[in-house]
C-alpha cells in the first residue's frame, strides 16, 4: 500500500526556519514551495508542520493510516497515467 502524504508549512515559517538553521540557501523554500506541492490533488493526507512538532505530525499520520486502510492517492495517479 502507498500513501501520499503532503508535509506542508507556511512560507513565513519556512523562511524563518531557513534563517534559524543557518545552513540553508535563503530563498530556497520560496523557490520550491509551488513546485514541491504542484500535485497535491494526489495527497491522501496533508500534515501542516507550521504549528505542530514532529511527534504530533507522526501521530496524525499513524492515526490516518489506521483509520484509512484504502489509500486513494496512488490510484488517482495510476488512473491519470492511463489517460495519457
């Protein structure tokens, strides 16, 4: 089984984290945000890390998987590929 899970964060928070880490090229998040999530219609779940820590996000993902045993994101990709 495959689950497509989008891990998102507000651009404001991403830029704040870039500066705090000190080992990132400033502006990289802004440049990638639209590209990385351009196929979000295939996500089975979206987890927003803007205000949640890693443990909470992981628990949300686990809860989702336990309660949704039939992911649809990958099936949507397959269907769209067959149309091509």
